[in-house]
C-alpha cells in the first residue's frame, strides 16, 4: 500500500469510528457536546469531516458540511448521497451573505486562521444567527501531544504552544513550517477575536475543552477589517 492509499484508509477508519460512536451515543442517550438544533435552522458545519455529526444529529434540518479533506467528504457522500458536502477552506466560505441560522465548528477552528474564519462566519450568518464552536484549551493540547513522549510530539507541542501564545497576544496565528496554523485558544483571547468580528452575547463553558457560543447582532454592522 502506497502512502496516499494509507492516508485515505486512515481517514476512512477514523471517521467510520466516529460515526459508529456517535450512533451508539444516540441510542444510549449519552450526552453530546453539541449546539441546539432548532426547527427550521439552516446549518453549516465547518470542518465536518465525513459529515457524521449532521448525519446522526441534524439530519432533519437543511444542512451543509464543509471540509478541506476530499477523502472524508467522499466517504460521507457514500454514506448519505443527498447530504450537501462542500470542499473549501474555512477562511473563504463559498456561500452568500446571511445564508445560515447556525454555524458550528467542532474542533476545527484550532487548525485554521481563526480571525479570517470568524469574519467569514459573521458574513454568512443571518442577523441574530448563532455561532457555536469547540476549541482546544492548553490543557487539552497538552493531553493530545504529550500522551506519547517522543521528540517529534514534544517538538510539535512546543510549536503549537508558541503559536497559541502568538494568537492570544497578537490576535493572529503564524503559518509555521511544521505545525502550520495550529493553535490552542484562551477564553480572553477568543473573546477578543469574537468581539472584533462583530459578535455579541458571547458565552463560554469548560467541557474538558473550551466551548464558545455567540450571536450575530440583529442590526447588521459594518464588516470588520481583518489583517491577513
């Protein structure tokens, strides 16, 4: 098996396992850390993977899943051909302004240019629309990278930690050669980014990770200026 095929098989195995686990939790009634799906919502899931969250939890709604991984999207289409799945970066959402009632991003923002993504989320949300995201706290990042102590993981942890501090203090991530845009997020730093993007009613919860939610104002403001 060549490297490309191995990557594809890893993607299939990962998302298939997530779908099974999500279905199992739905059957048992186990609590999921997810936003409220309201009747009539048009939903965008940023970093949807194979669309497993939409398939299990929001199938009765008008949903769109977005990801940059085509292998994952093709897997999702094989599971549910009618599901709307789009391959595009979160920093340039290919949707018209005011298209969605709810935009969710379940552990996908830590790998993106967050200020640019938040500006795009604000653009595509309807007035009073909801934004929900699950983020990497520093503690969660430490558990991810240091569960196996080897020099590569420790080095990656150092780079992502530095980039998280840059994001916290300078409000923009660096595009590093090894870890790219990946960061951890702090409550105060992310609140600043949400406010800069024009959001209001900002709320945080600790769920082992950092959960943030906010609303686009009912009265549309001028679009924020974001540094690139």
